[in-house]
C-alpha cells in the first residue's frame, strides 16, 4: 500500500502480522479461570509501549450467561473485574463458579495499567440487545497526546458449562482469550536526497487535525469518530508529537536504511479520511557540512503537508518521507548555455600579415 503527501513527501505504508502463544494454567476446582492468552501482534519487532505476550499482565473482563431455555434473560457474572498475572497464573478477586448447563460469553480488553474512566473512555456491557450485539462497547475512547496507549481486545462466546461428576471434578476448561490490537500504530522515517555535503536536521514532527475520539465494538469496529478538544486542552489535543528516537534526527544521503532518523511511534484511532484534512508538520534545518553551527546553517524552515490517511485497525504504518531541495523550497543553482556559440570572427587587421624576404 502506498500514500503520497503534498509537497512531494513520499509515503509508504508497511504492515506485517505474527502471533505467539503462551499458556497459563489455573487449577481452581470448577471455578471460572483464564488461560491460553494469545496476542496477535502486528509486527514481530514490537517496541516499548506495545502490549505483547511477554508484558501483558492485566486485562479487564466482562461476562454473562444464560440458563437453558432462558436466552432472553442474561445474567451478568463479570462487570469489569481486573484479571492479573501472578506467579504464572491469571487470578481475580471474588471467585465465580460455573453454572451447569448455562451458556457463557466473555469479553476482555487491556489498555496497559491505564484505567478507562469517563476522561479516556467508558466501557459497558449491553445485555438489553440480542445475539451478537450482546457485547462490550468502549465509548468515547480518547487517543491523542494526553492518552496514547496500546489497546487490545478479545472475546470468547457461547461456552456451554458442564456439571461436575465423580470421575470428572473439573469438566470446564479455563477461558481462553486471543487478543488483537484494535488501534493503528504509525511512525516515520526520513531520507535525505541532498548531496553528502549537507546534513539535514529534523525535529518537532507532529500530526495535526486527526480524529482523536471514537467508539469501538467487535461487531461494528470503530464509529462515532470525531475531533474533540477539551476547554483546558484547546488546540493541543489535535496535535500528536513524534519525537525522533534520539531526540533530534540528522539525515544525509549516505545513510543506510537502518541508520536513517526515525520517529517514535504513536497510536491513533483507525479511520479512512475522505479528504486531505490531516496535516503533518516538522522543522528542517539544512547545514553545510557536519558542523551544525549558526555559521553553517543554510536554512531553517517549518514544513507542512496534507494527506488523507487510510488507517486500518490493527495495522502498523511507517511513513517514508524524502527530503529534497525542491521540498525545502530551495532554488537550485542551474547552469545553461544562454545562446548559440559565436562563430569565429574573421580578422581584417593588417597586423596579421607576415612578410618574408630573401637574403
């Protein structure tokens, strides 16, 4: 998939998926336990901040069951309880037990250790609906500079509970979840096409005017997306900074792909923009030579480009931004032959006459 910014900023989107499995065993007698937590990662090279199999240690569970013949009367058994990993097992407070012959559905999410409250989002289990609409909904989820965390979701539905017997005292396996990333992750890499005589410094990278609030459910995906500004955070919540990994990025034409300046990644709400309303902004400084002193500064300029991102849920996009003199609004030094080359002029001067005489 490819995208292009205005001002000739080249863009390429990259995504890949891997999955790993970890198994955790809970041996409580016929209690509702959790195990086999599987994280579907978007990339194998997960970075700090991503929720992975290795660092997922807490998730929040909602659940209900219906007794046989009473599908219209769901009973909630989990209402946002935290399930945490302790000594290799997943535990929660207030043990629940399986009701024989009842049918259970469980829903879980994790936003790391950050609680979703009325400021960053509200989670609710809808039991008034029927069928697939009986699920949790994460409403008014905030995803911007003030709340930027990985969000993962899982569900396991239509589990029929079995009764204990003398020969099988633990007939019900622990509840298994397969978590998926439901936001979009983005970052940027900068490439310089200036000659090696110039160093390009990139800083203050940010995106502006993106949808920073939305509502998520498994069946409907993301909806009700909007740009939200708090009165106390006016014009700030619409901006998301992307510092380069070393604080300041220096690009030159000879850099390998691995050494090109790259921003830290951020999470955004998935949305396919129909118009070029989203803006990317950054500052470039062009230096003649490797010494970044005021005397060697050729120019310092804020760059702005607009594009219509097509952010899909669970995808990781790396934007490759190419910097050229044209992009920097520099006029190149160009040479040309202004007119046809003059013909030789025929001299009529007598000074060109050479007389020979014989002795």
